[in-house]
């Protein structure tokens, strides 16, 4: 994950300031959610499929050492050179060493959230290797020198005009050209040259199949295939949680992944690769298996299952907060609900303290998750952890403490209510103090003449039915 | 070879404590019984941007028409496995075994043979056995995929189970790709553009093999 | 049937009319309603802020007060706090506590699925859009969740509204999008919350709805506050109030 401290409140407000863009961003992501809904409606076993996926992942998380050993044995038999990277720095060192040993100055890379999280590109660039991200969205944000704002559609926060400007500057497209087809064609022409000219291809891994030593990589653009079939050196980087027992299990995930992500029945290219290509003498295939903080999530009984995530992005698309705050507000490589669940373990509770609160706990994320991570409950449990560790602001904790004390005494609660109702009228357009946020955007309801308990004592307990003619709906 | 001690140290970090109840694998999931119907395949294929062609009036004539379709074809290259199905068809060359696959960059139309097709998601299977000329299928501008008519599988669970058996049984497969339609992207304002980096058009023809 | 009324703290003080309507509806459905003024708050604000120990104090009070009783509450999220989240607070829960949690029902759920009453002889000749509050929907299962592919089954609120004379029900385009209330989120992330509320108000205005209803007054209070500030949109009315109208 990025080193900087996420500032969700500040950064989400920046994005919110452009109200028109917020509506546009919300609509673009809701469209993905809509396509996901359509795609899942025609799968007769959708909920069973999710159950199966969750059960496979739960099995995997309980058997990583066995599966890892089996995977490495089979991978090495297939010709992979396997490397272990306990930390992000190890990954960076291993990859740079391999590239330097092979005299690589130009590399192409298909999407890998792991390498993004470890800052691999920056390290390679700083050491004289040109790395070109080949996923179109990633290429766009790379040219803008900014991180992806979404794990599946990295440039979803940008409008076509902004991309047109960028391509005019970097790819020589006509000034003012903003047609997505023509812009995509320009990127295609440029990137195909880079595929051809690269001396190495870096990829991520979607699934690592233990019983055969194969990795599975999924793309729609074909960039992982073009970025492995042409270059003499392939380096695949995977988090240890990507293990699955068999290729048959991959079938379950392939049926879930693209439907959840974009509403396609399967990714356009779902490629299994096992070691170096025997038709190309001298072809090398390396596999780097990474921890880089995953052990902290693994050791956490309450949140371990978040390692099941297959990075489909469905929880981002459905999250009403993400849709209106945008990915950059989270300040982490993986944003949205899953990002907010991963971050406290990956970068520490102190740095990530705002993120579990960047949610209304509406639960839609939990319902769309193809591997059934109980995301909103995980956010809630992080909140408890943050409070225990003293990372919830004092004002909030103090208010809750006072509240709980006051609410332990019905007479005090009742008195407080009476006082509040007395001064209510003054506050209708603005409450002072910590709750000013309420009246910044909302009117208060009119103060009722009496509380329910007052009414019950005087009338309610004795009479038949209360009337509701006094209600104010205006 | 990975150093044993390094692997042990790495694995230790992901070891559940002694005495933990470990969850068993849920077992093989057969999935729903979906029909192996070319009509269903055609619908799926259309949804992912591909086109289904009929081998009419004859297989050779239909393939010839696909090659000549629309415009004067540029370079047409067939994989070795597909070449065997092109008797009576003209205007193509066979892909030769090469260590420099970059030379296929200027291919206009690639003709390849898929080993099976899946109706549920229009995925077509090519592997190092049927397509050792892997880069051809990604560098060409257009692609025609010939698939044996009797190799259509209904649901993807069954289709993938078949591939899984081959991998686990030790068949020396280097690569195996499920291809579903032409390459595509929607990274600019969610506008679907067919033809990202790979093929811009994909047609499928069921053939007698 | 004897039922014990669980009135959320903010309803008691700010929206007593909703709790009054709940009494009316329950009595009309044939229940004898009991109410103890020793109740205060279920602890949800504390729990959702992560302050489990503070929430536990209130949870303990609540469970002791309602011990073993059949409890009805006109709020999905407060009900879910008791029935689903009292497990999260580190409390030692007795068999009686578990029974109390299990016997705590949201109003519409209680009417339709426990009493089997769907027609409350209510009359409300208006166009009404339904806001399905998140915790009632996704934690208590009070409706069809748009994300899931479960066998379709109408939620109790829809069942009850269908029987109200003169009422035309409008479902918003995004059936179950969150309104942005989220408890302390509404204050801590006020701008985000308000933006979500504005968007939800727009959705709930579809089909020229005159009223927006739901089973959680907290969401409705947030939506209505936004509606009043911007001066347009359907008025908020709790489901119990519609069912109480004749």
C-alpha cells in the first residue's frame, strides 16, 4: 500500500466539491453494478456458486503451507523459477535483479494490484528500467502520474476530455479529440509497439493452481497475453493468498469474477500458464510469491477472511460512499469497502483509522461479494478495534461514554429530552457544537409537544387508539 | 529450486495454530446442467462481441467467404492445427514455427482451431497443443476460430473440469486460454470499445473435424 | 397477544407520533400493548462508533428490561442491533438473553410474519414511494435484496402497503440504495451523507410520489431534513403512520 496516510474526510470533500462530477461518477459506477445485476440474473446457481467460492477460499486460508509446498513442487517441475518475497522490498529487489541480469531496459506490465501496492514501478524506473503499464486504464493513470482510483477500471474518475488532453500531449492525438474509440485506437497503436519492443513482461496472477503449477491470468484487453507471448522473459508476481487447490476450482472463480466485475460471462482472456514456453528456446519464466504484510491479516482471526478477495471490484461499484467519494479519497491502492477492511492490517490501524468509518454500513458490499466476505461487519469490527486502541477521536469516544451514562438513567434521558425540546426551536436551522454537521444540510423536524413516554403516562396507556391529526408532515 | 529453509520460514507465517479446526475442501462443484446448444452459444457469443458463422453452403466456401469478407484481405495466416481443415480454401499461409513471434504483427486474419467451446459464456479453448503459435491469436487484427461441432460443452464448470483433468493428469500443457469474444476495453468513460490491444473482430465457425 | 413496545430513543423524544401510531396499529391487530418507561436506548450509536463497552452497558439494561418478552420495535436498525449485534459486544449472554434477542421483531415483520395480519383497514389515498432501510433489508431480510439471487418474496412493508386503500406504491429506480444516514456518519461525513440523501430524495420522487415511507424513522428524518432544506420532494412518513390512518 502507498506510504502516505489516508485522509478520507479531507480528500472526499475535495472530490465532493464538484457536484456535477460526483453525479457523473456515481452514474458510471452504478452502470457497472447494473450490468453485474443483469449478468447474475441469468446464472441459475448464483448464490450456490458464491457459497462454493467462499468455502474453497476458507479451505485455502486454513491450508496455505500445504498448498504452497504442493504448488511450488509442481511449478518447478513445469520450469518456473520460484522466488519468495517476505517483504515488498524483497519483491522489488528480486524483480530488478532479474531484469538487470537479463539486460532488460524496457518492460511491459499487465495489471497487478500487488506490484502497485509494493511500489514496484517506481523502483524499476528509478533504476533505469522503463515499465509501461499496458492495461488501458492503468496506462492512462501512469501517464498522469497518479495512482488508479479503482482496481478494475483504474481511470474511472476521468472524463473523456481529460483523457483526450492527455493523449494529445503524450500520444499525439488531435487537439480536442475525445472519442473513446479513436483514443483507444491511439493507445492500441502505441502499446502494440511497446509489446513488440519489450524485453520482459511482468504480470500479476489471479489464481495459482496448486495441483498443476499453473497460474491463471484474466484480462479483457489481451494485454497479459501480448505481454507474455512475445518477450523472452516473464515475471509473474502473486500474493500468497492467490493459491487454489485445483484448476476445477478455478472454474468456480472464473464464473464469478467477470460477472461481478463488469457483467461479462467470463473475462475475454482467461489464460493458464505453466512455466517457460517450450517453443521459444531461452524463454524464462519466473514466479515471485509475496507476503508483504499479508501475514498480519492472516494472523487476525476477525479479519483473515478478507484475504479471500479476488479483486473483482463489485464492492466498490455498489458502495454508495465510494461512488460519491472516488477511489483517491481512500489513499490506498485498494479503495472502497474491501480497501477499508484490508488497510488497517496492511498499513496499521493508526494510519488507516478513518477508513472503517468511511461507510454507512449499508451492507450492499457484503451482498455483492462473490466470495462472501462479510465486508460491512468487518468494517464494524475494525471500528471496535480502533476504539479499543484509542484511534477513535476523543470527542466521539467521550460523547459515546457520556451518552451511555446518561442513557443508563431513564430520568436523566427524560430530562435531557425535555431540555432539548425546549431549545429545539432555536436550533432548527443550525445546531452548534459537534453535531453541526446535521443542520449544515438538513432542517430539524419540529419539536413535539411531549415525548412518547409523556404521552403514554398521560393518555396512551389508558385510551384505545391515539389520533394522529397533530402530526406534522410539512 | 526454492531453498527449503526459506520456504519453511515463509510458510510458518501462514500456519494455523496447532489444534485449529481446519476447514475441508467443499468438494467438486458440478454446477448446473446447462444445454450444449449452439443457439445458446450464439447468444453468448453475440453478447461478448463475436459472430457465429455457419459452414454453408460448404465448409470450404464458408471459410473462403470469411477470408474474403468485406475487404481485400491482408496477410492471412493459419495455425498448423487449423491448416488441416482448410482443404480447398485459398489465399492463406501456414504459420511456421518461429522464435520471433513478433513477425505476426502484420497479420490481418488469423485462422486457428479451438479444442472446445462453451455455451454458457462463449469461451473457446486453445492450448499449447492446438496453438503452439500462441502470439498469432493475439497479434492478428481479426481471428476466425474453427471449432469441432461435436466439441460444444454446455456449462463452464464441465468445460473447465475437462481442462483441469488434463492439467492434473500431467499433459505437458504450457498454456491454455479461454477466449470469449474479441479483445475489448471500457476504460474510457465506460464506453465499450471492441479491439483493445488484441484482435478487433472474432468469428467462430463450427466445423466437422 | 401481549407485546412489549421497544421505542427507539430518538423516536421517544423527537418523533413520538411514530411510536403512537405503532401502538394504534398493534392494538388494531389485536395486541395488548405494554410499555416500560425504564427503557432508553439499545446502544446502537455506541456500537456503530466502535465503542463496544459503552454499548454493552445499554445492551445489558435492555436485555434485562425486556427479558424473555415478545418485543416489537418500529425500526429495522434498532431491531437488528438487538437481534443481530448484541453478539458483538463481549457480553455474556444467557439463554434468556438469546431468547429476548430472538423474540425482538421489527413492526412490519411482526405483523405479517408473526401475527399473519396483512390488512390493517388503513386508508391513505396518496402516491407513496418506499425506502427500504438497509439494516431492515440486508440484516433482517425484510424484502428482496437487489444484489442477491434468492427466490423472490415480497417484504412485509410491501405486503402491508398493498392492502392500504387508495395507496399507490412506487418503487424507486434503485430499489434499495442507501440514503446516506449511517448514524454518526451523517454528522462526521456530513457532506457525503447529504449528497447521498439528495440523490435518494431524487430517486424517491420518481413517479410523482407525494410521500416517502419506510420502517426506519432515522433514515426518514435525514431524508426529510434534506427535503425541507431544499424545498422539494416527497414528505417523509413512517410506515406505522400510514397503517394507522383510516
